């Protein structure tokens, strides 16, 4: 497992045992009124920073610590993205976040992180964020469709159609035709929202499969170029998120206006 070049030095300095020894030497020097313990500790510190920090056991420990911090960072970012979602949507976001974290961990273990750089790590984070935005739109559309059932509108249209067929008064017939027109427009809008929701569901599933594919590729030893290429394709595929957010907001707004007219 690889870590950044500055990591061993940072961990060597702030290692708790190193700090305890330095602090202990300082206290002994003060207690004895002698600089000797502190000078001995200083010599030991120099040797530790120059030689000890390169010892294989210490470097393995540093790598483990760095991996743990990276895992905590991924978990925090994913949890932030999932926090505002319903349990089902949040679970899907966490699954994608876990896959992204696994991809980066495997890349580190294979020494690809130095070649890929932080840009690739940021792409993975961007994809998780884009997926959480998709999940938020999907959740919003699902909630709306749950409150505005297409079947209820269809039933109302049947009722209005029957009333129009039975009605003889011209003025009432005109009102019924207008109500039918509004209801048909509302039904069409609901069907469009359902189509958007289903399309979004397919894209979300596709992105999940893409994450799994990239993870399997890195696990099987794919190179940096292959990983970057796959992630670039995913970023391009996810670029529609802003468009679908705007489309969903506009569609919901239109339906609310039509609903108000229909009810009124």
C-alpha cells in the first residue's frame, strides 16, 4: 500500500510515543536541572526522523492510518449526501459511496494514486454527489406521483365524460368540456413526470453498475489510463443532472397550476 511522501514524516513527528518521549525528556530535564536528557532526546529525535520513519513496520502503520482517515473522509462525504434522503434512496447513495471508496482504496493499494492524483479522487466524489442529486430528484418525483395518482385523474375524466354525454344544458356542457380539457392536460403532464422518473431510475441503475464495473476493473489490475477513461465516461453520462433537476421542477410547477385550475 502506498502513501504520500509527506505522510511518514508527519506521522513520525506526531506519533504519540514520539511525543511522549519528547515530553518525558523535557520533564526530566526540568526536574534534574540538566539539559542532558533533553539533548539525548533531541539526538534520538533526529535519528528517528532521518532513519526510523523509513522502517517497514512504521511505514505499514502509517499506510494503515492513512487508509483509515481516507475511509472516514469517504464515509463523511457520503453521509452528508444521504442525510436528506428517504431510507431507500439514502441506502442507494451509501452503496455508491462505498463503491467509490473501494475504487480509490484499491487504486492506492496498487500504487495508482500517485499517477492518478487528487483529480481522479475528486472525480469519484463528484460522481457520488451527482448520484445523490439524482436520488433527490427521483425521490421528489416519486413522492409527487404518490400524492397525485394517475388512476384518480383517469377516473375523474371518465366521470366527466359520462356527465357530458348525459348533460343537455349548453352552458353546463361547455363547462364540462373545459374541465375535460384541463383534466386531459393534467393526465398528460403526470404521464410525462412518470416517464422522467422511470428514465431517471434507469440512469441511476446504470451508474450503479458502472461503479461496480470500475471497481472490478481496478481489482483485476486495470491501469491508470483505463480507470481515468472509465471515470470520464461516467462524469459525461452524469452531466445531465442539472438539466433533469430543472425539468423536474418545471414539470411539477406546471402540474400544480393545472391541478389548481382543475379543482377550481
